[in-house]
C-alpha cells in the first residue's frame, strides 16, 4: 500500500442503519479526503446505486454494516454486485464469522474500527 493509494479520492457509499455509527464513519472518510454518500438501509443503498447508473455520479466503493434490519449487509452486497458487477465492497461487522453461503467476494472491516483501519482496508479492496 502506497501513500497515493491512501490519498486517492473515492466516491463512497456508506451504509449503516445506526445513524451515530454512520456519522462517525462519514466523518472519518471525509477526513481521509473521500466524497461520501450515506444510506441507512439496504433498500436505500440499492436505490442510490441504481441512480448512479442512470447518469448520476459513479460510486467507487460501498462500505456496509453487516447487521441491519430488512436486508443484511451480505444480502445487500449480493444485490449490489448484480447491479454493478465488480463493485468493491467492504463489509463491516463485529462478528468474527460471516454466515456460510455468502457467494460474493467482499473485504472485511472489523468493528469497532479506527480511521487507520478504514484507510488500510479501503486501499486493499481498491487494488485487488
């Protein structure tokens, strides 16, 4: 990971049903120089992804909480990849193991996370 990886501005979709966690994460991402779009549910995130495909600003990365009501982060990741194949995704979770049967390749971000953890995981998922 190089400094240029950390300094590249990305357009990031941040998805978390917990407003306080979302606010903290958005603040960290903006301090890292990224432009952040916030969603508080899987359905809202999918609508924003769809809008980005219909002439809106492209989303470079989605970071989503795993444990959300209605649609969890794994389900969101699967549906997001159907809309935007190859979309880099970070799945944030306080759980050590994700459910079996997840058929989508995503980066992992353990909760709680620091700004340094966030920057490091973004760099990893964006390069590969």
